[in-house]
C-alpha cells in the first residue's frame, strides 16, 4: 500500500465512473469495512487507517464522483444527495446489502453525511458506524466556504497558479500539525488540472445544508453501535458539534483525539486507527 491506487471501476446509474479498491484479509469471510472520505479530499486520506484495518478486515475504499481519481465533468451532480445514492449502488455492487452481509462503515466529514443519508433515507444496512469529524449538524460552512460556493464560475476562471495556492492553503488548514509537502501535493493534485479546477468549486457550490437538515431530526432513530471521533483542534467543525451529535445518537460514544485537527487521519493516524480497530473488534 506504499502507492495508493484505485484499480477498479464502477459505473453509477447517473453515468459517473467511480474508482475503488479493496485491501486486506484475503479470506472471503473477512468482515467488510467501507471507508468514506470527505471534502475536498479523497480516499487517499484513509491510506494509513486502511493499512491498519486490513490485517483483520476486507477494506473497501472509493473516490466519490467529482473527487480524486473518479470522474469529473461539467454538469455533474456531486451533491450529498447524489453521493448517498451512488454509495447505495456501490454497496449493491459489492454485494453488501443483504441482512447477513452488511459492512461496518467509517466516514469522515462530508462522508459522514453521505453514510447517514444512505442509512436513514435509503435503508442502507451497517453492522456499526464510526463518524470522524462528520458534517452532520447545522449550521455548517465557513464564510470563505460560502463565498467560494456562491461564485463557482468566477473562481473556476482564476489563473491556475492562484487557484493552486488557494486550494493548497485551504486543504492545509484542515490539519493542526501540518501536512508533509508530499501529502499536500497528493491531496491537491487532482484539483489542479484543467478539469479539476472547475470541479473544485462545483462541489463546494453543491454542498447545501438542506441535505443534512433533512436527516438531522432523525438521528435518534439510529440503532447501530456508533463511535464518534473528533479532533480536539478541529477548526473546521468544532468539537462541540461532536458532543451535540453524541447526545443525539442513542448509545453512541464520543472519543476526542488530542492534538488533531479536522484531518485526524493525517494528524493522529495511529491513535485513530487504534480506536477504529478496537471499535470494529467489539461484538
């Protein structure tokens, strides 16, 4: 797993090519776990966690349409609603929709909202759910985020060097400890191409709070073992949101990870992986 490669493809009902991969235990009966990334990231943020979980699990990772290695195109629906539908299609493609075959799900940021929508609105079954600094409770979206989303056409035409600087600064701000230059390169490179630049602002413009408003009042219906992990130094979504979310989901447990920002996977990968491994082992 020294190189992160999504070597398999899936064509969604809406026509998007979705890239995915599977890692880990070769046994057919190895318990499956699906990792969902957030915005503006990709499955690459999960590489360390995937490596840790792969010893005991079949780990499935994917880049959402409009992100990472998956297809980016004009007019593409990359909203939370669309991503939840594609996730449901992928679960069916992976044959993880039956009563005896549901996966555990680990979801970060925007991926948290996707996993919650798929479960609450589309009936997706999980054995257990881990949410890592998820987008789940209103209000969300910083003033800068709203500005970028309100003018995708304008920012999409920035000179490439200005766009690149903006994206790198934005992604860097998700880490409390600071990102290694090579990691920052990998997290931003797909946004810094001719097709990636408009796609970056397109996904921000479509990230509408109404998609979480539709489910926020239903978190009390969740009857899954649920772990909520939160970076204590998250400046994107404060840890107070984690406490509120834990209070809304019956029986959930909040684990605050000291010294980590929003990108817990990069700031405290070993600690996060250990928390998740223990949670997934618990019967």
